C-alpha cells in the first residue's frame, strides 16, 4: 500500500456566461460591500453538494511522495447535506495519480463517520464536514475576502443567477478552511503535516470568487486559488517545495430531507491511524 495520501476536492467547470472572456456576463457595477452585507446567514437546509479540492505539487521529491509531484491531485465530494439538521451523506473519490480510492462520509447530528479501506471510523466531533464542503459555510464572504473585493459580473450556478464577487483572500480564513477540508478524511493532516497553523505559515497570496444568488442572497459557489510554500512542512522534508491549490465548492437547494444513518460498527479513528502505520510521506503502512 502506498504510504502517502494526497488530498484534493473540486467543483464542476465554469458555466458559460453571456459575455466576457472569462464566461461572466457584465452588469452595472454593484458595491461589493453592499452585496456581501445582504448575504443570508449560514445554516442551509437540504442541498446538493459538489465540491473539489485540486492540487499540484512541485519539487524534487524523494521516496514514495515523488509519485505525487507534478501530477494533478483531486478529491471530489458529492452528495446531499443539511447543515441545519446536521445530516449529510457524501461520496468521496480520490484521484492522485498512482493512488485512487473511493470513500464515504456520513454526518448525523454532531457526529460524523468516514468509510475508508472498507471500514467505518468515527471522526472527531466537529462541524468540519459541513464547513469543508458547503459553500455558505466555506465562504462567510466578509471573512474570506480581503478589503479589495469587487463585483465582476454575473453567472449561473446550476440554473441559479448569481452576482460574482472577486478579491484577494484572507490567509488566516483560507488556512482554517483548508484545514477543515483535510479534517474530513482522517490522517491526511498527519500525513502532510498541514494543520491550520502550518497552512497559515505556508499560504501565499491567493484570490477567491464568491457566487451570491441575485434573488435568494445565498452563497451558491466558492472558488479559492492559492499557492503554498511547503519547504518547512513534513512534505518539504521529502523534497516537495511548493504547490498550487484550488478549492471549488458549489451547492443548490435539494428537494426532500437528507437521509443519513450512523453506522453501527464504526471503529475509533485511532485504529485507522494504527492501520495505516502512522501515515506519513515516505512511510510504509503496516
């Protein structure tokens, strides 16, 4: 078994707009501060979720981690979630070059469970599942975007007309969100040595786009593009120098309640860590 796991999540490709080289329809200018102040509070009901985190690592890596350098890495998360009720049933597909895997995450109330390597495991108690894959919780636009945000046009997200806001990212906010994504799948943070503090040090300048529904004032899509300097991390010790990361999450309202059941045979997440031999780049799981 390969002794390293790389994480990545992505949303669908951009829809074509009515004008503009980037697919956005141009509108009369709207003040970004005014628009963001109108965004409805988080706590969305049933939604269809489609989230991707994509990464590409650079450097002259050694050992097992070398297989993941200069290769597109992607974790695709799809399914239904209801952050108001604390219910989610999500499918995960990992495509990291030589490493491909499928999994599942279920949330019931305050507890979340991950199915990996054909076994269920109990995740640490937190809201990480929802904050990692739900646009409204990812965005908190007034936190995610720095002060220079601008409304740059309009675009549909799965049939919902949206105003698009773009600006430089707030590094602390992005670090917290990427750490939440890593937390959805156990041991990934351990493997890469990328907790929120490490990410905060590693992140370079980035940009974010937030799609806000013109009628419902809900966040339907978030895209963050950033670079990370990895020389001081566990990956850096294996020769990975830097990386490019894109987080793209989208959601639209879903009909009917989200059905999710807690597995009856879930094991402590510590057993997964032991099973993977303290997963770390260059190490071999036992």
